[in-house]
């Protein structure tokens, strides 16, 4: 059974009588959101989708965490006057573009754009509103009055020792507006005394103001490890997965569970721990001007393919994505083979059934996908680069029948992404230029290669111009002389037409070119 269906089975078994399922995820909006954060979004989104499929009422809630302090400078903002904002709640920092409502909103909306593009429509509450509306007040009080119990849990679960005056609550300084720099000194049941410490943290400088203020209604916030169980409670969360780092023994999830059991007696959501999504390709960001944000990666492949990348592996397996090399053509191929099993009418084994389901779940709408021809990405990339070839015509030849409108739509879509790939990550081996005249490289041919080319040109004169037939004839010639190796022979062909030592499958490649052009070129090379 596909992993999403397995998890949903377990969820329904755990909550057989529940009316409404709240599935929650969040992101602190401290800069461009890394593509890795999409993994959580897709896992939560797809669980919501399948629960709804099963007739359950399920709602996906993706919180913009805009109340955390700005604790790091995004690379793109270095030297742009944002230093003074370090330590302030993200929603009070101005938007980098001057247009968005604030800093958090600027990065949040970009990320939400990608989330919507890949077919998820979560509700998007904001952390600052949860605090300002008073919904978090109960938990601020827990933080202030049970700080010793919480400190003891930290020590027992994670071994981390907090100083005696430690408080899980931080106040927004009334003077400088920073929250990262303040320490609570005391709480009298209504107001907290606090100090804005100059060097509490490395990334922000406090103004040394000492003040007294009510900690409620958005004047203060909880530290992450207490805020998390608070949000499980306040949002009434049924299901919330999280990355491997949070789920390590003694990590924030363990601490959250202990707080729920021992202090608040509130619900612990169904957990779906998941592994990291890692980006390979060190060269990637710098040399090609492309980053690792969700937006950057979403620009490289169609939304369905991005969804496929995120769901093909089980949550407990890491995903390593290196946009360099063969990754992108291979990702299309894997997706297409999943599609093939989806449309296959005959019997399927367990693996094939799972592949079919993965294809079904990477669709953007719940409408059944239309069966269409999926052009092989690497072939399309080649055809596109040969100006004399008509893409539809060649694709119809490969498909073996006329293209439908849906086929053409798919080809157009893939061409758009193939072009982006050719301009960004495609390795040289995928870049071709058909040589209009005999290239210099022809001089490099050995006597044996020339002998093969001569034999090939003689043979092809009488061969019907079809990829398979050309392919078969080439192999016959190669086999006919024990000194020939396929590698040397194919290389000779590529050198003559592409001025390269490699190329696409040789029979199909030649068949895509005009017969006279091919034979003339072969003859010219051995003249
Ligand atoms: Zn201050």
C-alpha cells in the first residue's frame, strides 16, 4: 500500500470517531524559504487530501510564524540596512521590496505562491494574530507560572540546564521593539518586569531598557519548545509531522510531549516524523545565479513533477536532489513510468500499484488525469536543439501515431521546462548543435572508423528511413568486423554530425535527419 494510504489508515484507526481533523504545519519566515520546507507541506497537504477522499472532514492549516525574532540576515539583504532590525519580531521588520506588508509576509507570500502552485490551499493563520487575539494568553501564563517545572523537563529530557531565573517567555521591548534581547525578571500575576539585555544573544544588541508590562495579547511570546505544544492546543491540532531534527531523542518533540502530559494536560497530535530534503550540487547557487529556495526549485520543473519528487519516497527516507547531472531527465523518466502503471489496465503487482498511486497523488486536481503521451524529456531536449526538426512531427513518429491535443499540450509544457534546464543545469553531454558542414573533428577519425563510415554510407542507401531499421543495420555492420567496437563506431557518427564524442541513440538520431543529408555527410567524411 502506498505510504500516504498507510498513514491515513493509522490516523483513522487512532481517531475513529473524530468529526474534524486539523493538520498543521508552520514556517518561521526569516528569509527565502528553503525547498526542504516543501517536504513537510506536501506530506501534510497530501494527508489532508486523502483524509478528505475517505469522506473525513480535514483541514490543512499552515501557520506563518511571523512573531519569532529576526535572528539571521538573508544573504540577499547583507549590507542593505537591515542590521538595526535584528532581534525584532519578523512582522515588525519592513518588507525588503517595500511593497509587502512586512518582512515575514514578503517571504511567506512567495512560499505560499509555490504551495498553491503545487495544488495545496491551506488556511494561513499568523502567529502574531494568535498572540494578539489573546488565544495564547493561557499558555503565556503557563510559561510564567510553571517556569520551574518546564526548566526541570528541559533538564530531564534534553539534559539542557537553564539558569534559575530562566523564563520561557520573552517580552517585546517597549523602547527598541526587540524581542530577541529581553529577559523576564519577575511576574506578579499581572505584569512582568523585564530587561532588554545588551548582549543576551550574538545576533542582536539590546537597548538596556528596564520595564514593566502585561505579557498578554501580543506583548510577549513563548520560546519555541513551549510554543509548539501551546500551538497544538490552541489550534486544536490532530496531526502534525515534523523534521528529523525535532524528533531526535531529547529534542523539541519529546519536550513538547512532556509539557502536554505533565503540565497542560492537553492533546499530543498524531506525529509523522520525516527525513530531510537535501540539495546537492554545491556549485548550484553561486555559479548559476540560482538559489535553493522553494521558488527557485519550483521554477525548474512542472508542479506535478515537483509533487512527485516530494511524495515518491516514504517520509522516513531522505530525499537528495542535485539539479546538476542527469537528475532532471531521470526525474521525468521516473514520473513517466509511474504514469504508465497508472494507465495500465492489466494486473499490477504491489510495487506497480504503489507507483500508479504516486502518479495519481501528484496530480494538481482531484479530477482523474487524462491519458496522454508523455514525451521522454531527454529526447525532447535533443529534438528541440536541432532547428530543422519539427518537434510535433518527430514526437508523433516516436509515439507511432498522431498526437492528440492533450499530447501537444504536454509537449509544449515540457519544452518550456526543457529550455529552462538547457539554460541552467543541463550538462554539456545534453547540449547539441547539428553541424551544417563537415566539422574539423572529422579529421580525427581513425582508419578503422573511416572504414566503418564507408560501410555505413553504402548500406544506408538501400535502407528504409526508420530508426529501428537503421539501428539494426548499424549493429550488423559492427558485428561483421571483429576489429569494430560499438563505442568507436558510434563515436565516429557523433563526431561527423554533432562534433561530439557522444549523442542520443544513434539509429533514432540518424532517422530524425534527412536521408540525403546523412549519406552526403558520411560520403564527404571518407572522400
Ligand atoms: Zn530594548
